[in-house]
C-alpha cells in the first residue's frame, strides 16, 4: 500500500516550495484505453476469444467472468503491461475497471490479481488453442462486406529470445541463442494477422508452414471459392526470387516484392517492440502459444485504433507511438448516482485528434475491414 503522506524528495529550485506526493484521488494514466474499448465494441475480439474457452470453475463461486479476465489481460498488453504481475496494481485502476465493465469505485469491485490471470493462462487446452486460431481467421472472413477478388498474404518468422526453462526453447544456430521461432501470416493491405504460430527454437524457416498454409487456404477458399491468393515470403538470405507471377522481373521486384518490408517485416517489428509478443516466459509451450494469441488480439485492436487516425497527425504512427500519445493520458475518474465522469487534461496536445478518433470509432463500423 502506498504511503500517501510521504513526499517525494525532489531538490529543485522553484519560485515556491515544491511538494510532490501520490494522490488519494482516483486517477489513471491510461485513460486512452477507452478508445481501445470502443474498438473492441466494434470488433468483439476479446469476446470472441472468451467464447473459445471453457469455464471449468464452479459458477456460483466465480468472481471474475472469463470475458473480464480475457479483456483485462489483452488491455494490459495494449497499454504496455505485458507482465501478469502488473495485474496486482492495475486491478485498482479506475479506467481498467470501466473497460472491464466494473464500477470504478475506490477500493471496490477490484479486477483480477496475478494468480487469477496466471490460472487463466495455464488452464488452456489444445482444443481451445485450435478454436482461437479458427476464430481469428473466421473473423477476417466474416467482416468482409463482399468477397475480394484478390488477397495478398505475407509470411515471415522471427526469433523470440528465451531466458528460462520453457518447453521447446532450444538453441538456434543462426541466431546463436536459445529461442522460440514464431511465424506470422498477415494480410498485406490491412496488416491483419491471420495466423501467429509458435514454433520450437530449433525449427528451420519452413517448419510447419506447409500445413498452416493448406489449412488457411482451405478456410479462405471455403468462404471465397474464386478469390486469388498471392503469397509473399522470404527464404534465408535470398539472392533471387522464385515466382509463378508472369510479369517483368524489375516490375515484380520494385513494385511488388519489396513492399513486403512494410507489410510483413514492419508488422513483426511492431509486434515485438510495440506489443512485446516475445514475452513468452511461461514454462509450458501451449501457454506461450496462448500468450501469442493474446498479443495477436491486442495488435488487432491497435490496428483498428490506427485506422481511425487517418487524416490526423498520427495516421502513420506505429503501435508504440499510438500508446505514448493516445493511451498514456492522465485522467481523473469520479462516480456519482447519475454518471461516471472521466476528466482529461485541459492542455492535452492531441485533444483535437482524440475528438476525431473517438467519433470514428463510435460509428459502429469495423474500420480495419472497411
């Protein structure tokens, strides 16, 4: 418990004596998560994952429903709190309470603590993993208004360094470290991650890819029999291109292949640096796969948020920039008999942009698929 009477020992030369201490007011530094909650209202990503899970708890003893637990964990990842231990502090945060459908009263209706969140992760089953993987692909398909003529998919893997005794964390000769070797398949135009698959650390670049692609193509063709699917990938240290696309080599390379840098490699960079998908510290391999799925969900919500920034100063911002400018906003929260009031800083530098973004997200349309 914080000692609210203790003053922070600053030694600054100010015109009047300076006192700094923690406030007893109900404040939050993550009020921009309300935008992410609005994105979730459009996409139903957290809700979809929760529906893929089976709740084996005695329901009359349940304090935190599955949807709340899944949402809390994903929102924490969005806000940069990828460690489950952060739940012990954020369960008191008024904004987190609001977006997890709790009343933000001080000391009441607390969210889940770290042990509860960890139990959620560690009880995941193979059947639930398969259901979540299907959900992400089906979500992509269902939200197209009409069948597309063509889809461009990018595929790439990356090394996720490991530092413990995780299952299938193995030495990889090229990276020179103990790693996991996840693979990402995303749609090029929107950046939507269709598949984010965890692989053992000693996997080669093509390990398991054929099976994933067969399954993915089957599900896409089942929904859109006539769609043209183009796959872009990269081998290790390529010196030439292998393709069945009939066009001029220079045009193929300059106007098509090099675009995968923005649509695939930059996505991986955002996942690693912005979402921290490489935080795979659980002992069980299957639990770390579930963590990848939670990060995948967090990234989809951030893609929806970024789509809503078009025409603003943040239209091309990466995930980390969006978090710094839109999520990390201080606010005072109060509850009365009539309403919940969230007061933002009067001199917020992105106030006008937030007005535009909120209006777009509140339209009810799924912007990432528009």
